[in-house]
């Protein structure tokens, strides 16, 4: 079952509802910055590396500024239409692997900054896919942690833990898959419980997290 088309549609619907000036939980970013970021990532292969590589950041920023000059409705349409024909993101398997976390996290970045935010309903297929993604990406997300990290699925009995980082001092992060993903991406708004020594929890929370 493909999940990314639904996540793509959900974030596009949210962009249409909020407009470009709506706040996000990302410091200094509005909805317009977030949408431009997504478009550069998917449609500008020469500029996209600047999203991750500081030395190339000016190329990504320039491409984002170009998209911001496009009418809002057209920007949303471009994201809703999906990657262009020449993009590797047109390959369904790669699209699922590369975009599920991206769209889910950024949907929450925008949604949770809006007045009256309510959590999205649980979706078993999506939650299972997010949990599987954590198995693959957890070690990368917590690679800078000075303490060991275990992720515990809050509503699942069997196979409910992921060893994201080994260490003699351990912190267990407990939550639903979506909230664990948000914590792994460094979102302090993630609704998780942290089990460990206070000093270890403080060290984990101070750590840079993400891919």
C-alpha cells in the first residue's frame, strides 16, 4: 500500500488552508518557507544538496526565493502534482522511502503551529510504516547522542523496541510511531515520555537529532 500520495495530499490541503504567512514550529519559518523547501528538494536537483550541506546552502536559499515569487496556488499545485517525470522521486518505491518521513514531519511542523490544533487520527498502515522507517533511520537520527537510546512503541506489545544507540547509560523514548519520528527529528513538541536518569535525559534533549 502506498502512503505518500495521501501524505502529499494532506500537506497540500493544509497549505491551501493556511496560506503562505502561517507560522510553523520551525524557528523563523513560515508556511511559504516550508513549501519552497519541499519544492526545491523535489524539483531542483542542483540546488537541493544545499538543504543538507551548509557550504551549498546559498544555492538552496536562492532556489527557494525563486519559488516564493510564484503565486501560492501554483506552488501548491506543483507540490500536489508530484515530482517531475525526470525525477527519481517518480519511482514509487523511492518516493515511499524518501518522502514518507519528509511529508509527515513537515505536515506536523505546520499543523501544530495553528490555533486549535488537534492530533490526526491514528492510521495503522501509516504508523506501521513509520515504525519500520525508525528501524532503518533511528541510528542515524540519534548518532550524536552521548547516551544510549531505545525507542519503545507505546501501543504495541511484541517487537516494540528499537535500539537506536548503544551505551552504558540508557534513555528510553516512549510514544506512538509518529511522535517517536518527531522526536528523532529533534522536534521538542513530540508527545513522548522519557525514561532514564535526569542527567541522561537532559543530555539527550540537548543533542542535535535528525537525518
